[in-house]
C-alpha cells in the first residue's frame, strides 16, 4: 500500500460510532492493527480487496468509507457587501449580468430556519472588492441558473420555493433587504430583481418614482407581485385599545420601528405627520428591527405593544391588526435581465394558479394584479 493524497476516508468515525477498536476491526478484516492506523491517518491507500473487507466488517458500502478529494475549480467574484479581511468565510454565489457575485454567509444571512449551505469558501483580500473562491460544488450549471431577488416580503421566499419545485434546475436566491436597499442592490448589479413597496403621497403612486430616481436612466419594468394591507400589529385582542397611530402616543404604547429605507417606516412617519404627532412622542420610535418577522416577534413576545407590518404577518403570528394602507408590492427588473432564461422561468410562474392560491391562503393579499406590468421606466 502507498500513500494517496487524493484518497479520503472516514474509517475512524464509522468504527468509533460502532464502538469497535482498531484491533477488533483489524481481526475482522484480516489485517494488522498498524494497517488500520495507517489507513485512518491517510498514510496508506488500501487495496481493492482490503476496502471490500473493511466495508463488510463495518456493514457499509465502500463509498461510505472512501472517496477521492477532487480538485474543484476556483473563480473570481465581486463581493456583495464588505467582509472582514483575511478571514476564511462561506459564500453563496450567483451570476448577475454575466458577472459572479459572492454573498457572504454571515449573521442572519447564514440562517433562515436552518443554516444556509454554502456554494464556495475563500478569503477576502485587503484593498479589493474581489474574492478568490474555491467552489464546494462542481455543478456550475446550477449556480449559473440562479435568479437573485432582493426584498423584504416574506412571500418572496414562498414564491421562490414553489418555483423551484416546478423547475428543479432553477435556483432562486432570496436576499433580505428593505425596499431602498433592494433597489440599490439592483443598481450595483447584485440582484436580478428588487422587491419594493414605497408610496409617493405627492403622486398617489407606488414605487415607480423611487425606482426611476434610483436607477438613474437605466431601463426597467415594474411587475406587481400583489397588493397587501399594511398597518399596526398589536397584542391579541388589542388590550390597549389602539385604533390609530395617534393612540400610540396618547396611550403610551411602546413600539418597534423599521430602519430608514423600509416602506413600513415611511408609512408610520407619514401617518404620524397626518395626525400631527411628533416622532419623539412615540415610545420606541428609535428602537429598530430589520424585518416584518422581527416586528411581529417583538409584539408577540411582549417586547413591544405595536409595530408596522402587514395583515398576513399579523395572521401568521396570531396578532391583532389595524389597517392603515393598501400597498402595491412590485418587482423591479432591469430590461437587460428580462431575456435571461432563468428570469423568464421565474416570472412565468406568476400566472400559475397555485402561486395565487399560496398568496391568498396566507391572507391580506389581493392577487388580481399579480404578474401585471404596471410601469416601465
């Protein structure tokens, strides 16, 4: 037997899991204990006959014990956000506009309910926005067939997972971002689609003026995902009797608020101004959380008495809801991306009745305009 640097094994882990000593395994396989030690440490590559005997002794397949560490390709990608320098990290990858984008899997971006698997690993280099990555999967086709959506609507992930069931070769990556952050991500070439729900009280229109200003002359279309009810989430049965945003101040309610650039924050600010209530008069106005789910969690656990979110989120968490505004949630897509096959596949599912059913069943969504092009810029 000779050393093979490409041959990997988990002989020791399987053996110890079965409570078997090296000597016992050696006896069953008809070899010396020193041979078992050499194989486990990677110093020796066993013969075909020995691998078969080891697998039989451990009651498993040869492939469970041994495999070849293949050299996976490396690629250069642009970082979607700053990361600590000279630190080994995990990344998710997608190709946007012919360029590889690396999304660092850190903090909340690394978790949904379960931990998010990585596509690659690598170390950032000081003084550059690029990173050299070693792929953890040799399926480049799957990575190239990825559509990246930035947005804050929880139903975006629902739509993404449903689409992947119908198109197994398509992958949809959902990056959480408030409306303005999603638009900026689209502008920087980090996403194919930005989701937004921003209302312009001067024009009485949703989204188009904000998108036009942010995109600065780049051609895009706005396609409606749905119209949702936004309002105040309150404790079940509304024990404080909150009816309007003015009650937040007069009844001394403690709220949580969203960050600048979030549609929910703009709604709260607009309604307080309409009621001539100072922002400082509302307790917790500067207590920031970063998602609709975080708002609901804060109210549900009693950390806050109220917060702005949607009717569907309120229903999901069993909270009371006071409607304030019906907001149109649009998908902003650069025209240059519309002809890409993965984007077309994803958008084609907006007309699917099962997508409409999923939106309707969670409540608070009007799907009559879902899939409709409502603006071009």
